[in-house]
């Protein structure tokens, strides 16, 4: 490699002044080594093609080449490597990882070594790196008191002190091992073995089949692998597994049978399962698909979470810093009289005595909270106690938003799945994730109006988010029922990353959404349901039901959003139901569409019925009144080149009679349009329509229909105003800061088509 020693103290000195406060504990302010940096575009600014930028290389994109700046007359350099989720917390997290043996690399090289190649790393993995300069004054074994400050302990937002490198995705990989869930018990699993090419490649593209034959050893028409390896997931690292299965040599009898029964497992535990070809010497190329599966367990009785705001115990935390932070949050929780539940729900994941499906009952009339993002990789049910709901009392859960750090509101949200640990792959499989009868809020969350008022940045919060490097997720049932959501600013549910996501059944029913969105001036942020669009094997919409909800003045771009155009979806049809919802000022900032989708899979069904759409504002309110319907471009292209066919069951959708465009409520992208819409699919015969795509305007105004449907705050301009999208409640309990959507008890209402045909959210008829 070309020598490029750069003793550029002018560049490095800017980073050295803080070294006196390094966590090594040195009191010296003058005898520390200069801090070096990994060379990357964050600090070099030469562009991505600069030849000495640290990054990935190699034919598979899973070799990592690190470059760093030299420092004159030093003793050498210490380089560390870790997984992103283990060290994203900064210096304390790096120290904890080192203490707990979680570093992937911790090595020292000589003073003339200015690069390091780390070969054959795990695919699709987000790594972090740190480096420090060693001094000749220390032994550099037990004494590092004169070493420089570490470079690389930044958290990703501190670009000048951060190096993250993500390896490339693995090439197409045969699906050779999985678990027959129907045969799983508390202590055993039936691991199925696939070898035959025709079976494994069924439904796989011709290009991927070619990769299979080029990349994987075959014996005739069988893939070659000899070993089965089973280990406990990092979710429950202490769970047992039969010793023989940790590295088991497969026999011809096993292959002829087509499966092996593994035993010695522990109930309620996740296991990571691989098959490996010993003839391939590189670990990550020797494996076929990685599979994760959970052993059985019966959920116990519901756990009543008795409201109690108590200080955390020191023994719960690995470091004093973490405990101190929790004590600060405890003082915040006292101000809100909010009981913290994120520790309880995090502990549930690894607790083998608690089965998936455990139900937690919150006390109605009480407030609970989370301060940390809450990983969901083991299904649970969270609800207000039914007897409290019957008495008119509901629990409130605060998703952070109770204090600020600097100028930012510190928010929290749930997180689908989790980030992988070293050597881990496969999917997170959950049977259920359910929320019932809860009021969710983020009290201090700021939207774009607050930004314009000079209060600080918009809060980037969600109800559920996902890490960009999260594992694949397969969720059987997602239920959100009879909840309210307030101040979810950046998005509601967001999936992202390159791995697939599958939801078998989704039910979003009887909920109210208000004071959400408005993340940017043009209603940016993420859609109500933001699919990642990065993996053809994803399907969020297998059976997706949105029913009996009210959306009030919450500017998010779209509800259903899948707009990728790179591939055809492979994971089956979509079955979407959107019915009996009330939409008041759905998105008046950018004429946002309810549906924004491309390449609808063959056999998909859309059931869109009985929805009520309203545009309304107070007299003298200058805000724009616009409403978009859908942006639908095409259906999937079949193998024979023809267009896929879908079924549209539409009908009985109504609006009130204000702010109409050409006699109907959509100012743009009406569902019956024959340009980029559902009407297009009907006209080109790629859809069968049952019913009508029209939204009929009833002869009744919003204020004639409802007690007080207008947004409570008047805008200061057509698209301006700090409070223009704020609302405290929709049932009349919010006073002058709320709305009241209950129907007026008048003959005009009772004789309206909206009332007679049971259109919209039924709660407002009561």
C-alpha cells in the first residue's frame, strides 16, 4: 500500500483539546498523544471515491478496509470493532461492551501501520469502529494514561467522531432450513431439511436460481451441507439447548426423513438455527439461510400493573452512568405522576417464565410512561383493565416527550423487531402485538408550527418505528383497538431496512387520531403506514383492516403507501379493508392521498366502504381546503407479460357538502379518475369493480351534521400557524381547544344519507 503518513496536526488539533476529559481518568492536559481519525468523507471531504476512505471492498462487499491518519513518534494504534446496537450509546456503551466481551475486534498495531483489512465479515451488518493513539510512556497493556482520546465514540449524529460501515447484502441464498411450528413444544422443535434444488427454488426468479448454482455446492440436484447448528438467541442467551444440537453432524437417515427433532430446549425461548457446508471455509458463505424460532409456552394469568412511581434500583444497571440517567428520568416521571413500564416490558423479552402473549393490565385513570425505545420481539398484550374501561376510566401511556435535552424533546417509541447480534440472522417471529383502550401521548412533542414559532426542532417520533438494520419481522397479529393517539409527529407505523416484513393480520379499529403529523410545512414525515419497499418478500397487507376510526386534521402524506418500482412483490396478494372511518381535514397541507401504491399484486382485494370525508374550518380561517384520494399506477406484471388483476369492492362512501371540487370532495386524485387511480385499473381491465368509486356529497354541512367539527384554532395564513392543527379532544371534553364530532339530534341529520346509511365512525352517532 502507498505510504501516505499525514502529520497534519492542524487538522487533528481541533479534536485533541477535549482529550483531558477522556474516560481513561488521566489528569494530564499536555502529555496525551494527539488523537487520530479514521479517514472517511465526514472528515476528509474528498467524496465517496477517494481511494483511502475507510469502507467495504472485495467481490462480495463484506471485507472492511480501515485507513487512519498517522501520528509522529507514537507507540502504535489500538483499533476496536463492535456491532452498532451495542455501542450506539457512545463512550459508556463502548466501555461496557469491552468489559462484557462484546467487542468483535480489539487489536494493537505498530506506529507505521496506517491501514487494516478485516476480511469476511457478516453480511448486511452495521459495524462501528474506534481508534486511539498509544504513547511510548505507557506499557499499553495495563496503563494507557497517556493515550489519546478515542475517535469513534460519537453516536452517529456527531459526524466528526463517528465511523460506521455496513457490509453489503448477501447474494441470493437457498432456503434450506426451517421449523415446522405445528410440531413445536416447550422443549422440542422439528427442524425441516431442504436439499433438492427444485423444491428450494420453487417460486424463485431465474436470476436467483442461477446464483444458487454458481455460489453453492451441489451434489447432483441436492445442495451440500453436513452440519446443523442450534444456539439460544441473544434475546435469551441463557436458555438451554441439547448439547448434541449445538454442532450436529447430519446423517443420510436425517436427510431421507427430511427433518430432525431437536430437544433439550427451554420454554418461551428463541433459537437460532443454521445448516453449514464444511467444504466452504468462510463462515458467512458456508451457511445457508438462518432461521429463528420460539419454543412454546402457555401465557399465565394477566399481570396487573399496579400504578406506583418508585425510584429505580441501582442493581438493575450495568454502569453508574446508566443509573444516574434513570434517576434523572425518575424525577421527570414524578412531575407527571407516571409509572415507568419500559423496563418491565424489556425484561419480559428474556424472561423464560413469561410466555409470548402475556397480558398486562394497566389501571384506568392512571398515567404510565416509557423513556427508552421499547423493542418488541416477543408478543404481548397491553390494555386498560376492562372493569376500569366499563367505568369510563382509561390508562394513559406517555411515549417520552416529558423533558428536553438541549433544544430537543426526548421522545420514545416502540420498535418492531430488533437489531441482530454477532452471528445472528433470520427473522423475528411474533404471534401478536396488541393494544387496547389506552390513550397514547407525547406531551412536549413539537410540530412544524412550533418550529416556526422558534421553540426548536420538530420531534421525530412515532408510535412504532423500526431500525434500519433490524432483522426480518414476521408478525401474525397486530391489533390496535379503541385507543387515542396524540402528538405522533413524524409518523405512526414505520417499517424500514433491507430485510423482509410480513404481517399476517392487522386490525386498527375504533381509534381516534388527533394533533398528529405536521412534521414539515408540506406535511412531510412518514405515512400512517410506511412500508420499506426494499424487499420483494415483504407483505404488510395480507389482511389489513382499518375500521371505525376517526382521523382529525393530522397531516401525514398517505395511509397505505408502497411505491417501489424495482421489482414485483413475491409474498402474495394484498387484502385491504378501509371502512366506516371518519376523515376530517385528512391532509389539507399537501392534498395527501389515502392510497399511494404501485404494482398491486395479482389477486389483491380492496374493500373501501362507508367512509365519511369532511373538509371544514371556521369562518375567517384562511387555511387551504384540499383532499387527495389515491395515486394508483399499475398492477403487477405476470410471468407471461400480462397485467395482474385485482378486485375493488367500493361503495357507500360519502362527504358533506362544503369545499367541493366539481361537485365532489376530492380536489385531486379522485378514486374514480382514469389517470393514475383506481379508475385507471377499471378502464384498462386490470381490475373488477363491485360497486362505485364515487364519493357522494350529501346535502348537509359539517356544522349541520356535528356539534363542533371545525379545527379549534384559526390559521394565521393559508398554510401557517403554530396551533392550526392542534386539538385536545374530539368528544367535547377539550373545551375551546377541542372539537365535538357527535352528531346533532336534528331532523336534517336523521334524514341525511350519511346517518341513514351508517356512514363513518359509528361512535359519533351515539
